[in-house]
């Protein structure tokens, strides 16, 4: 018969050698006090059919009514009176069920509860001793026992992880009956106060443990030697094999390049590469302790990408994963998501007029134009209720960005910075008349531009007679009827960006007078 003893050993983590039922007796050690008798201990601690005579025989006590103070009595755990306890649900994210029904925050779960998490789901449980257990996405776990023993200090928690991953922070276990154990089909991990993770992959026949604080002991599910895993080490156990030697966990990634405020719904979190890493796990949570995890992802390299999160204050943590699948130390940092109202999508600029898509429920927009991409040398800033602004900027190279305004005038995040090239308007137009035809010409613009020519019956160009795009800085047209006309020209880049219109020219013919083209008096609209 294999016996596992539990003593009050400050700072030492103890593991039960978890054999099958009936194959081992787990015992607690009770130190006798003044006035203790075996009959009194039976009444205080034992459950039927176990009694004081069994204690006498097991501990070789000659006088059950008189025992020296400080005697160490071995009491099988199975003889003790059980006090059922329960775990409380601290946080739930996504599709989590208990015994086939949806789980809610603040529910209490007794021993025997079976938890299942969806692919993007988490649940964190608070044990009666303030230990915390977080079940990760795609996991199946059972609370085998959540209990204490009458008359004994301590909490007995046993979790069976059939598949998936759990992360736990265990309160220092006090009392001879205190225990915290996570079992998998491949290995058993026991602790008395530590922070660690356990994973189970039934298809591969493996289990893994990663210790970030304290120490655990890992053993096969049957009788077999336990391996101590101190903080900073982990191991991957395989079915039918001894627990391997501990392996050092990878260091935490550096997050120095991560901004403290995110202004995009599609977030990108940069991190520094870690030597020996083949992948990285990143998680987002609403709290620093990561009890309320909201997103999880595994990435081949930086950055970690997440989307679809509501604005708010969050925490990010990132850890490196080695070629054995062991996950290393966490790097964590707080950040704020301020991505709404989302910035409008910019439209291609039309000369010095800038426009963007309408944002539903927007109170207005704020436009900035700068002479530098860092927006340290602003050329102008405009608040507009409409999704367009004629900036009236002189020719030059600029950068521009736009943001949505809330009802109280508060600005949302800036949109992407866009380059802006304001072209100069084409030069003066010259006129040549021959054979009742009019030929207009103007200075050529560099860069393979085309030109747009307009001739109208009014200076506001509401009644356009000719609108034509041409590939050279000249156009010949049949002479129109006698009268007064307005004309203008603009250049268009290969990417579709147009220059301002030239100044409006006046074209006139009064029957007896020849065609005349006046010099421009003012810039066109």
C-alpha cells in the first residue's frame, strides 16, 4: 500500500502520488494536544464507519485515553468528515458551460462541476482559500473536489484537466489536510502555494507544466517518482514515460515599443523577439491579475493583432513559446483603447479641397494639414460639419488627417496621415484664330499630366458648352456663335489629383469685332 503524507511545511510544495482508488491511502498528520483522547478525536474528526479503534491500531497506541502532547497521529483522509465547499465564478468571457448549461458571473460551483470553454472563451474561478483558476479556450475541466475537513485547517482542491490549459495562482496552503492538485490523463501536478500553468493534449498523449512562482511536483498518474519543478522551469510529460528533467522557461519579451493608447479598432502590439521562441501567446484582460481575460491569440512573430474590442482600459501580456511547447514568463503592460468614434475614410483630394466619407452620428469633423508628417508645422486646422473642406492652400507639399467629433466637441482618434500635393494652376491661356477655328494654348506642366478644358456661357460655369480632357496643353475648337464666354483649364496628375482651376478667362466676339481673349482678372472657383 502506498501512503502519501501531508504535513504543515512552510514554503514547501507537496504532491500526492495519485494512484487509483483503493491503491493508496492519503494521510494527514495530526499533532496531539493536551486533553486529547482517541474517543474525542473520533467525535471531532472521523466519519462513520471509522472509529477510534482504527486510529489506535494504525498508530500503535497502547492507552487511547492518554497520549503524549505532540504525538504524530496518522489519519487516513478517507476517514475524515468532509465539509463540501464551492468555487465562485469571478469572470466569464465567451461560450462557457457548466454541466451543459451556460455559466454566469457570481455563480457557485460545487465539486463535480464539469466546465467546457469555447474556442475564444475563458472562465476564472475563486476558490474558498482565495486561490484562482483560469480555464483557457478550448478546454474541458472538472472540479473533482472542492472541500475541507471538519476540524482541520486548509482547503482540498482537485481539478481534472481532460484537455486544454489552465492557469492558476494558489494561495499558500495551510493545515495538514490542505492540498491543491491538477490532474491530467498524463500527469499529476500538486502544489502548496505557487503560480503555474498546466496543459493537456489527449491526442498527443502529453501534459505540460510551467512554473512562474514557487515550486510544484509533477508525477505520472500511477505510482511513480515525482519531479520537482522550481520557478522558471517546466516539463512536458508523455504517456507511459517518466517525467523528464525540468527545462528553463523562456524570458519575457520586451514591450518597450508598445504605445500606451491605441486609436485603431484593429490593434497591433509590437514586441521584441525572444531567442529560442518559435511562437508567442498574447492575451488581453480587463484587470492586471488577468482574472477577466477577453482575448487570446498565438502569433508566429511581432506584432500581436487583435480587433473587435470595445473602448476601455485593458492589460496586455505576451509570452514566448519554445520548440517543446512550453510557455515562458509574461511581459505585461496596461493600455487604453480609444478608437471611437472611428475616423472617416479619406477620399482622393481635389486640388486644395479635401473630403472623406460621412460617419454616421458624427457631430462634425476636424481636419489638419501640416507641412511635415509629424504635424509639428501646421498649415491649417478646420472644424467642419460637412465631410469636405476647401482649404485654399497655396501650391506645395503637405500631409493631412481627419478625425470625427463627438456631440460635445471631443475629438476621436486621427485617421491615417495622407500626403497632399497642391498643384499650381495652369498659366495664362493664349488664343489663335484661323479659318473660323479657335486654338487655345497654355504652358505645359511636368509629370505626364493631362488637362481639363471648360468653356461656358457664364462665369459661374453653370452652363457649360465644352468640357474636354486632352493630353497636350492646347485645344482647337470650331468658333462658337458670337457672344461672351468664360473658359478655364486645370491639370490632372496620373494618379487623378487635379490642380486648382486656372483663372477664368473671358472670350468675346461681337460680330464686327474679332475674337478677343481677356487677361484673367481673378482666380477661378
